[in-house]
């Protein structure tokens, strides 16, 4: 989405040529392929581990870091793969998003009209908010040292990253609509009066 916004704001006249249907399909297939390959690598590495002791995962579902805590063998290879995946799957795309939004910011600042600037900022602010929530919580969850977050705090971070963020997406994106903003303001004002 950040590349789509970058092309729409920085190269509006060439948008349809750059963001062709073929290119969009390539982006989607690449994302799905990378995610599937990463999941396959994690499954293969988990299958080689012996598990002993209690078979209860202290998490909401089978999250990889919680499963690794149950292993009776050395899990350093798994942790190295998780860290490497985080660099390529989290930090890399996050940096690309920041670069694209830096270009967008400079393009927006060149817009002469205040209304045009506001419209461009409102178009990008919702996506930037979602990206910040998603990548920020995921990076804190997977890339900080184990000892810096207790297990219960990690569960809350993971819950935020995997459940609350997708639930907030429709709300955040719909706040761009003036009708939704008006309805939300009326509901908040009505709630504060009672």
C-alpha cells in the first residue's frame, strides 16, 4: 500500500502505467509466497525438535516462540531463523515503507494548496498509523531480547499485533470518510453528555 500511495502522490500521471494489474498480482503473489515459504521453514525446523514435559502452551494459540519454550533440545537455530526472518520480513519492509513515506512527505510539501496537502496527508495518515502499529508491535515482540519482556507481557504484545491491529484496520481506514467522522463525533458527544 505504501508503494501504491507513493506512486499515486509522487507520479500521479503515470499511476495506471506503473500500477498495472500484472504488477499488483506480482506484488500479491510475492507476499503470499514469502509468507508461505517462511511458515514452511518454521514448520520444518520445529519438526526436528523433541518435546518433553508438559504439553501446555502458555499462549492464546500456537505461537512459535511459545512452542520453542517446550522443546527439550537446543533451539538456537530456530531463534536465528526467527531473527533473520524478522530482519527480512519486518525491518526490511518497514524501512521501505519509511522511505516511500519520506518521498511522499516531500511531494506533499511541494503541493501549493492547503486543501490538497490536507487531502494527501489524510490519505496517507491512516495507512501510516496502521503500519506503525503493526510493525512496531511485531518488532518489539520478535526482535527484543527474551529477558526484556516477561511472558505475560509478550502475550499482550502478540495479542495486540495479531488480533487488535486487524480489528482496528476497518475503523482506522473508515475514519477517512467524513460521514463516519461525523457519526463518531455525534456518538462521542452524546456519550459525554450522559
